[in-house]
């Protein structure tokens, strides 16, 4: 193998390893990473050590588990700032947050599902915080919007994964794929999704789709807050503010 090809292969393996760690949503043990990549533990360790030295991976000194490092986070933030539509939405989101008193966030589709590219707290004092770079479950209001407006072939695997994760916390299954598919039919018709108690039992989230210049689905705009502190009716004032904001962002993108 030529030096160039060997170098390319090494880089691709390192990137694949990094993608697996990022997609896991939790720190991973060396043995888990090696198993997922079908590599020996010693070879996996060499790649991890190089990535750790460069700041792309960090190792927990207590558990020995590996997670994404500061260099990876910096690249991710820089990429998010370049997402088409995120800057367009900034002022509209600030206005939405200040009007409703709720945290707003904008999501696009990433390699691990809905990914937050902008989060807005405005002047609101709230314990509800969703940070840029966060991956959201397909069962959340945001996830339901993506599943309703994207091709099922792109979302179904993650939907099934998140159903299994959700049901794993209960003695008996509490949701099914049929229920999710039925719900998405309603979401598609209403262009609106609402969930209660997904990330926290006291929270309610609303989400709406945003469309591009040709009418294609591009991203989702979501509001989230403590249920007892705002109007959670899907036809209430807060829901209508979200609908208006998402429509405005879509219109600005088409201009």
C-alpha cells in the first residue's frame, strides 16, 4: 500500500471511530469501541491515544471511558454556525422567546437524528436549557416533526432505536411503532407536534416545521418549558406564536 493510501486509511478509521463515540450519546469503554469497529483492543487504543493527544477525544480518569473532546466540540460549533437558516432564525427566535417566556431551539437533521443548531433563552430565567449540538430523541416533539416530514427510510431506524430506549425504562412497553406512525400522520396534517414529559416529566414541548425555497422540509423550530407555567393547549397563544415564527422563518428563507 502506498504511503498516501495508508495515510488516508488511517484518517478514515480515526474519523469512523470518532463518529461512533459521538453517536453513542454517552462515554464508551475501550472494549465497546473495539467491538463496534471490529478492531483489536490494542489497535483501537492506538487510535484513541492519537485522538486524545489532539484533543478530539477525552478519557475519563476515573472510569477509563472515552467521550468527544474539546477540539471536536469546537469544530461542531463552528459547523453549526454555518448551517443555512440558523442565522436567519436568530432574531425571530429571540422575539419568540421573549414573547412566550420559553426556551426556543432550532434543529436540523444530523448523522444521529435531530440536532440543535441554535438555542435561545433571551432574557428568560428558566431551568430549561437545550444546548447547541444536542441530539434529540425521535420521540420528542422535534423528532416527530422530522419523522413526519422526512422520508421514512431515513428516520425509521432511529425511531425504532428510541422506542426501544424509551420502553426499556418501564416494566411493560408504553409505546409502539404503530402509535408513532399514527401520531406522525396527525403531525403531518397539523404541521405541529406536542409532547409532555419526554426529557423531564414536568416539561411540555411544541414543535413546527420550517420549509425551504422550494417548499421542502428543512428544519424544526421548538419551544419547551415547565408545563405549569404556560398555556400548553395546541390552539393556545403560545402554540400560535410558534406557528407564526416558523412561518416567518420559512418566508424569509424563500425571499
